[in-house]
């Protein structure tokens, strides 16, 4: 889900969770307003932090396999959050 208007449509249709492939603050806001669980995609430490601050229920580090293995990103980023 990459647009808040599309998000509102699926929530009104009965969706119980929304997944974004990237960090989209408007989608997170729309989900939080309606009480719908949101999984936000993020890649950089800044995006991960911003998604956390925006109220995402879960943050999907994408592509985690590449970032965690090649750059050893996951543990150093997750520990302060």
C-alpha cells in the first residue's frame, strides 16, 4: 500500500492490516486513525526510526537479507530502538 486514499478504501472494505513496501507516513497515519495494524517497509536506519516514530506496528527491513548479511545492519540498528 503506497497511498493513503487506497488505504482508506481497503480499511473501509474490512481490511484488518496493511503492509507498505516503503515508508509512507500518510498510510501509517490512516491506519492508526482507524485502529488498523500496519507493517511499514524501511531500508535505512533513518527510515526505520521514522517508521517507528510514525506509529508503525511492525517495521519490515527490506531487503533484510541483503542489509543484515552484507552490511551487518540489523543488530546495531535494532538495539537502540
